[in-house]
C-alpha cells in the first residue's frame, strides 16, 4: 500500500526516506571508494601508513541540489575534546620538525573535522590523509604543514593554490593572513565551498573552478604558488605567473611517490630548484571535470 503526503501518492516512501537518510546520515552504509593515492610522506621520520588503516568509507557529500541542505543540517561543533586532540596533533607536528609558530597556531585554530564527513570525527586529528568526495583526499596535516612551511609566508602575500580539495590548506593559508586564490578542477568539490560553514570567516580566499595547469593569468603575479596534487612536470604557466624571487612548492613525479620541489624564480626569468622529501599525492590532471 502506498503513502499519501500532501495529496501526492508515494508508493515507495520508505525507499525515498532511506535514500535521503543515506545521503545525510549513514556514510558507513555507502560502498567503499578505492583511494590508492593517499598523501603519506615516505620520509624516514614518518610512520608509514598502510592502506588498511584507512577507513572503508568514502565521503558521502551529496550532489549540488542537496549540498545546501547538507551543510544546513550538519551539526558543526568544536568541542573541548576536538580542541584537545588538535593540540596533540600540533605537538606531533613540532616533533616531526615543523617550527613555523604562526603556521602551528593556525593549524591549532582551524577545526579539521569540519572538512571531513562526520563519520571521521573520531580520527580527524590523526596525522593521516582521508578521502573526500570524487576519489580525492584531504592532505595529511604533516604534508599541509611541510608545504606551508616551505612557502615562508609573509602577511598579505598573494598565494595561488592548485587543488582546493576540501579547502583545508587554503583556510590555513588564509588564517595566516595570506590572500588566497585557489583552483579546483572537480566541479562537485568546487561547489561544496559555497555553503561551507567557515566560508564567511575567510573573505581573503577566492575559489575558482578551472584547470590548475592554466593558473590564473588575470590575477598574476603571485608571491607564492602551492600545488597540492602530483605534477608530472613543472607547469610552465605557473612559473610565468610567479613574481621574481617568489617560490613555488610542488610535488613532482609520475609514480606513487613524488619529490617535493621548491622553485625560486630568478631575476632573469630562470629558476632555481631545491629538492626535499618524498610524498605521495593524488595526480594533477589537466582539464576540468564537470
Ligand atoms: N589542498 C587540498 C588537497 C586536495 S587533493 C586539501 O587541503 O584538501 C588534490 C586536489 O587537486 C584534488 O581535489 C584534485 O581534484 C585537484 N586537482 C588535480 N588536478 C588539478 C588541476 N589540474 N587543477 C585544479 N585542481 C586539480
């Protein structure tokens, strides 16, 4: 027998309610999504993370028509427990060699669990990458800290980020007082930021849907460029858009592991390269994905 709601007959109301509740509440019932390129540093001072340590859930952020509802219905709470876990994470980052106090302060302030599905609430402050929508990842906190430290950020620096993803890295840069221009090629990830709870707190971030290989010529030049996906080569247009003496921090390589490279653009337009540790990122892919 069907159900009658406001004069409309719903023969499958139960099914309809289940689909809606799946969208919003029961991420663990969704099928696991394979995410083989977790960001995990392969440096000697890092604990290697094996793939079975990753939760077998994907981030069930719904498609655009439901996104507003999703953010509206989700309860965002930064409890004493979260704050305590965050402080522990900051201590771990210090022990792993992160010394930039302004950066550690920013990471201590920004609630990382807001960027993940609530299913990850208990593990959000472990130093690990986690899946977000579209098979992508939120970077491991150590990776965020490592790349940001290499940028040597100054107040009001104009930064170009390639690979917005969850938006966490962009918000850390903004919290440190930078003006951030961030590009994402996945439409769904880009759309998520429209109603994200922290968006209004950071008017110094501009979000773009586009191909990071192209950069943002209209807003160039940038003091610094940070690429948060693995680039098979150094994108020439991003060098063009960098100021003289500016840095670009970019993981370069086509395999599972890439080298973290810092590029300085010299006065004559040539570049100087410094080579740092091994990391593992999702690939930087050309073109936009709708
Ligand atoms: N900075 C992110 C990490 C995201 S993972 C965070 O803090 O969560 C890398 C992101 O780069 C993914 O979202 C992926 O879709 C995006 N990406 C890959 N290739 C890209 C390209 N050519 N242009 C823009 N974004 C790209």
